[in-house]
């Protein structure tokens, strides 16, 4: 997968075009005008998604890291269909080819996991490239660790990943990090009191809430 596009093998590409009608080839001394009148008057729709090449096809791992409240991968996939409006196109041995709404891309940084980004560039999920990789869907609100490079101590903050805004901070800098930080419980309770379902990665995002209601 390069520059946000799904990496498909030649075999995958050939399968995408199976069943399309084969036109008669002809040789011309000069190329045809691709915009000649009437070419857009009638467009034949192909409903079989596997027969179309689309830029918004993204290959995801078969496995999904299940958040609290989701008892199975199939249940998680059903929720993703409602919240993200995705379509499951084809399953291979270690991955599933998925059609996303316009603007979603998968980006592989120079280091670290592949990032699944929405049309606004927000990272909505991450996953590795190993055969046993899992898709980890990220929530909108979470408690993050913040390190001070000078003192070596750490703090905590609550961030809205939808807009990058910091909603709350810890008042203590400590050598303990993560869930061991003295303010972890306080900030977690603060977040839970305002967003009871914050651990559900398919809640509170504007597109998810809109799609679930419609």
C-alpha cells in the first residue's frame, strides 16, 4: 500500500475486472477523442463491486481488536457498516478488501503502523503488516500520557481527537506513567462522566452518530 492507496496484486486486479464485456479492439492512426459528444449519455452500472477498480478500496487485516461491548468480529463489522458506511468487498487469507466512503485513505508512515484516516485527516484506526495483524479502531476521546523531556516526569491529558483540543489536564507530574499515574483514575472518571461511551470507538464521531441515526 503506497501513498494512501490499497496495494492489490495482479491477481486481485484481474479478479476485479472479471465479467466485464470485452470490446472489439481496433487500430487507428490517431487516438480517439475521449470527450466526443454522447459518450456520457448512457452509463452502464455494474453492481458487482469486485468488477470495479476503485481508489477507495482499502485492504484491512482480518482480525479486529475488540473494544469493550463487542463480543465478536462479526458484530464489530456490522457496527462498522452502520457507523462508517463501509462495504466488505472480498476476503482473502489474511485481509479483507473494504470499500470506504470518498476521502478515506490508508497511509503507511516511514515508521510505525499503517494509519486509516478519514476525509479530514484524523487517524481513526491503525494496523500492522504482519499476517496476524489486528485492526485497532481508535476512540474520539481518550486519556493520553505527556512526557517532560527535561525532568523525565510525565503528566496526563484528555484529548478530543476529532479536533485536537485538550479538554482536561492532570495537576501532577510523576515518574509513574499510564494507568499507574496518580491522576489516571481522576481523569478517567472525569471523561466517563461527560462521555459515558467513550471507550466505544464508533461513538461520538460526527459521521458515526449521523450514520447510526439515519
